C-alpha cells in the first residue's frame, strides 16, 4: 500500500495506473460544516496495485489524478459512485469516463436495488468488513493504521469484485442492461447545481401556487447564499423554518421575527433583510407566472387502476428475472405511460421491452390477464 503525499509521486503513480485496463476509485470527504465537500483522501487500486493519495498534503497537485479519470483507455470502477463523481466534477471539472458502478451492476444480477459495499464484499468474497472507522474525521493528520486499512479496503476488495461481477453480467447476457444507468451517471447535468429547482426536493403538503412559488424563490435565495458562504443550507435556514416563512408571508422584519422558529437576531439582521427582499420581489410576480400544479386527476378512475396493474406486473417481472424493479422502469415512467401511451418511454425499447414493455402492451390491449395460481401460490400473467 503506497501513501502518496507529493506531486511527483502522484504523477508517477498515475503513469503506472494508465497502463491498466481498469482502476477502482473511492474518496473520503467531509461536508458537515461546508456546502461543498472537502476532499480528504483518494483511494485507488487495480488487481496488483493499491495506493492512498493525501489531497491535504502541502502543495500536492491533483491534476495527474484528474487526467487519469479522463483517460478513455481505462475503466474507472466505483461503488455507489454518485457523490464521488460529483466531487471529482467539482474539483477537476471532469467526469470519469468510461465508468462502471458495481452497485448498479448488482441491481441487474439479483442483489437488490442498492446493495451496500459491505454486503457486496460479503457476497462475492465472503469477507466481513470492519466498519468501525467509517465515521472517522478524515481531515485529521496523521491517519491511524485503522483508518488506512479501512480506506484501502474500499478499493482493494473492489478490484477483486469487478472482474467477478462483470463475468456474471456477461454470463446472464445482461451487460447492456446497465448502459442507461451508467450513461445517466456520466451526464454532467446530474452534478450541476440549479438553485431554482432546489424547492422541488423539499417535503411539504401544500398545493397552493402562491405558497409554492414563494418557496421556490426563498429556496433559491438560500441555496445561492449557502454556495457563496460555503456553508450547509440547513445551517442557514432549516427546511421547516423555510416552510413556516412561506406560510406566514412576512412583509416586514417584525413579521419575520414573529414566524414560528425564527430567531429574533436572525430576523433583525442581514439575513432578515435578504428574506424580506425576496418576499417583496415575489410580490411583484404576476399570478399567471406562479408554479403550475400537476393535475392529480390524471390518475383517477381508469388511469389509477392501470397504474396499479403496471406496478404489480413490474414486481412480477422483476422477481421472475431476479433484477431490481427500478432498473426496468421507474414509477414516473409508469405514470407517463398511463397518461400518454404514445410517449417515448425507456421500457418500450430494447431489453426492457422484451421482458416488460411487451407485457404492458398486452395488458393494456386486453390480451393478457393477471391471475393467481393456486397450485404454485403465485401471481402470474396468462394470455386470454
């Protein structure tokens, strides 16, 4: 196990790794006190080489690592790699390519929708991982022997699993089943921050256009402020308080101070000024430009029944083929089919069509039915 702390050693390591067919990558980072994650460790392994790169070492230049991530001749292997890829994109302005994600691959061979690394290692290598260092403060130096061992295990085991899981995909003729998911993971748009859309991630019960539009404006303000200050959005204004502000619609700082959960000093200070400014600007928005509410009536009556049928069929097909249901179709895609059967939907193409889309067509046209098999005690699909 190499510990890389200098630019020259990193450059030499990456030159060696560039000769390999694949590299396994994992990052350790902290983001409890910042908006952007702080990179603390880079772990890299192949079948014969393993190294830990210290990005906090003085004057180390990480460009050779980012160049390696863009080398088209080398497959970059991650497990549940979205956050790691996001950090590489933010720091190195690149997406690792080509890439492979073992969690996505596992969903195509019957290991569930989002298997943990711990369970993946147990399944393929029959090794029980020691997770005691999982919540370490990776920014502290020097690293302990336990931390180094734990960090190394995140890629050394992965280097052994990758050939095994690809062999299993090939044996099942399912290598192409994960192409769409990997392509999505490689899309830079997935990692772009759009403050105007953050409100869509907030949980609430309101369907009021006025409330939702103000929520959009305030959530956008909070996100931009958090980015500028590099501080977590929740440390600025928590979600619950943001919703309370939207409900109260304060137009003065005294009104703001009276909102449930709002600290007086916060309301009277600069943050309070900014919130009232957002509310006042919101008041100038024409009602015709308020947030449009989706039509829930689209899933009443026959559409609602069809949606439930498709969900049942999806569960049956997923069980029959021993594959995660989400890999075949999302609930949003099922809803889209119910309201617009002519829409271009993924499960109506390629392998998804063969195992699922074709059945959807048959159910929708009345040529196939769902029935209970009393002998086998299972629900199955039968032609009419």
